[in-house]
C-alpha cells in the first residue's frame, strides 16, 4: 500500500475489505483520478555546475583575448618554447662576407641557380661566377 499515491491510501485506509477488494478499489480510484503532475524544481547541484562552467568559459575567453592582444601587438617577449628562439643576429660584416643564397645554402655545389650577392665557394674556383 505504501507505493500507492497518498490520495488512494487515504481512501483505502478506512475500508475493512479483503485485500483483493482493496486492490480493485485502488484500480478504480486511480482510473477516475486526474493524471497527477509532479512538480519539478531546479536542482542546486545543476545550477552549481552551470555557474562553474560559466566561470570556466569566462576564464578561457579572457585568456583568448590576451593571446589575440599579444598577437596584434607583435609582442614576442614571452616564448612558450625558449629553446626555439632565434639566434642573435650576426654583425653586418659577417653577414656580407659569409652570406650564401638560399639555393647554395640548401643544395651546396649542386645548386643550379643562385641569388646575388652569394659568397658560396666552389671547390674548383674561388667564387661562383654569373
């Protein structure tokens, strides 16, 4: 009887009929009763998760805004991988004397093209001629 709705329990509690008669009465009461709608309330647990998710989204948005700001400003002072930073530039004299064009840097003596000025030295000659 505890599993029956409370309004059915109230009616059956005052009857002294047999168990089979009480079961029939319960069936008829439930058939004639309007469908009950259980109320739904917002769970505090769910709203807690929503607010945590909102906080995480706001935090991520702020991080993205900061990254976009750094990209727009051209700032490179914070390198996530310091081992990949560029080496210091050579002095102008070193650059001019030892500079090799991309073709010679990449293909060495097998290069079929070159870009002037190029300081590549072939084994047979002093400098590559035009």
